[in-house]
C-alpha cells in the first residue's frame, strides 16, 4: 500500500515480476485484500499466484514515521516487517515512507550486532555492462569516520555476495586521489580504511571515475554526498533520454539486427538504462538482520517489478548471513 500510486502500480509490478522470478520464489502482497483481488482480476492474473495478507491501515507519506509505525499496527508496512522478523517471509520491500521503513529496520529487524549504523546503497552503472555499489545514498548525512570505514566492509561483502565481484576494490570518494586529500572526515576515514585487512582498499577516488570502474567497484561516501551523486545520475538519465536520437523503444525493437553489427551502441544504451532507478527498483538497506529494500515513492510498475527481482537476488545471495559472520567478532561501538 506504499507509494504515490499504490496499490495499482504495486500489484501491476508484482504481476510483471511473476514472469521473471524463479519457480521456487513466491511473492507475498500486504494490503487491502479486496482491492488487491480486484486489481489482479483487472490484469487477468489469478490471485492463486500470490500469497495475500490482508491489512486495514496505511502509513501515509505525511505521517510521522515513528508514531505511525507504532500506532498503525495493522498497516501493510508494520505487518510486513512483523512477518519478516518472524521468518514468514525472506525479504521485504516497499515504495512507502522511507522514514517508516527505517523505523522498521532499526526497531523490528534491527541492525546486525557490531554494525554501528546500517546504510542505504544503490547499484551504480559501470561501462561495459557492469555494476558497482555506491553507499551511503542518503541515510546518514553526517557520518563519522568510524561509520564510513564500516561502509567499506559492508559494501565489499555485498559486492562479492550479490554482484559476484571477486575481491571488490573499495574506494573513498574524495576531491583528489592522493593520500591526505579532503576534509578532516575524509582524512580520518582514509586512515581507518587503510588499516582494514578484510577489504581491498584502493584509496581515494574522484567522482569523474566512479562510473568507469577503472579504479574501484565500491564507492564509500557519506549520505549527503552520495545522495547528490545519485540524484545527479538520475537527472543525467532524463537529459540523455530527451537528447538521444536513438529512442530506447526503437533500439530494443532493432536489437536482434543491430547489436551484432554495432555492440557499442547497445553498451551505450545499457549504461544509460542502468542510470534509471526503475532498472534497480530502489535502495538496498545493508547492515540489518534481513533483506530490506526501499522503493522510490513515485515508483512505476516497472520499478516495482525490478524491486522484487533485485530483492530475490539479495535473498538468494544470503548476504545477511555473510555479514553476520563477518561481524561476529566485532565489538559493538556506540556512535
């Protein structure tokens, strides 16, 4: 029931995802059961394809996140988190209130022991059809060096487990490549990352290189800077779509003929398509005890479909188990 166009696009996106998820996966829909069944019928899709958990309340975008999460005990979001922590589902995603989603992450699912602060991250496009990871993209805008240094480990484990990158290179976003560059926060973070033995820290990386993959696979930044990068990338995608003479629908139509003759044209298209949030579906919360993803409030059906498919990969990777193993000997630190 979360998002600007819920439940219509959530149901439509779930129907689209049925064709893409594995045969052993099952989509569970939380919300107004009568409305969900009406929408499934509209899309000529049997309700038997889903598990439907009926709820009676909705956390609205204008609600106070913490108060609404507690007060609206039968909201689709509150019930969803309860199912997640009880092991009735393996992962939970919503395009609803980001604040309420983080309340659920922190108060219900809870951070992995040893993690100072969880982080929200996004998959970033890299040339030649590859993906990297950028974190944080908006949760902790004033993160301390100790928190940023942990992002390096969190991002490294995620990149290896979910993206399949062997020994991922971790870089610290900075205004220059040389050691000693940046503000006090960046300098202190650099020193802490350099001391970590469990990650492949490659030093500072400038923003001009983060989409090339030349120097690193995982980019560490505080939430303020990371969010600026994320929104700039989204804007660049929209600008490119308006200016390009090759419309995506036309390229897709001609792909069987053109791609063998001109693969670089499709590398270009794939790169820009990956800039579109709809291709990933949302941001991934790393550092909590179960897979959680937060969708864009204005998500389309395509974005919801991608959200579900990305969530499926996160679950199958067992990344949360790997993070718990990595942090089992870490002494909890109060921020």
